C-alpha cells in the first residue's frame, strides 16, 4: 500500500492521532521515535537534560532518511498503509517517500491551550516562542506543497475518520 505523513505544528494533535489510528488497527508511528537532534552543521547531538535556549536555538530536530525508509518499508512492502505522525525541520526533503501528506492545521488559541498541557511542559520559553512564531509560515509551506489540510482543532475520532475516508478516496480508480 502506501506511506502517509500526518504533520502539523506542536500541539496540533499528531501523537493523539497516531494513538487513535493505532487503536483502530492501523499502523501509525509517532515520528518522534525516529527523530534526533543535530547541530546546524548537520552533526548528531544529544539534548542535555536542561537544554538552554541557546542550545535549542543552535540545534535542529530532524529525521534520518534511512531511518524513515526503514520504518516505512516493512509495512508498505507487506501491502499495508503506514502513517508516520510527526514534524521535523527537514521533513520536506522526504516528501517523495509519502503518497499523501496531511496537515493538522490549528489556530493560535488552540495551539496556546495545547502547549499549556503537561505533555508539553518540557518546552522552554525560546521553544514556545519559536513554535508560535513559525506556525503560520509552516502551515503556508505545507499548503503550497499540496498537503491535505484538516482542522486539527476537531475531535480526534472525527479527524481519524476524515483521514481514513481520504485514503479510501485516493485509492479509487480515476
């Protein structure tokens, strides 16, 4: 079958959607499990326990193409759809691996309320500022790249149903 990417800004619901799709018996992988930090020069790095704003702004959260391919291959090769749910600074470099890219779009108010949850408590002031300042640009870029836009503020079960319906629609002969 195919590999599909579900992306969105932090707080858009990517991890929650991955859990819901898995609950429905689909293969959904939280891409945070395949990502890593690197310096702006491209060298792998380990995030310190209490990373400073300076450290965070000098590093990037990225995917390794080989790791993404290794995660996708066994499922797609076995004729099953696989959903990769996440975001990385270099994700556009890997769009060719996905038949469809879904964007969970959220407004500022939704993002603020979700960033204030315990799941996001590890983000410091610099990260939160960078996330909030970059939301509109990121979403604009994803739309321009042809992502299927979904309202990430909608209930998770509704979004999972919409994603499933869109996958079925894309499979229909034209």
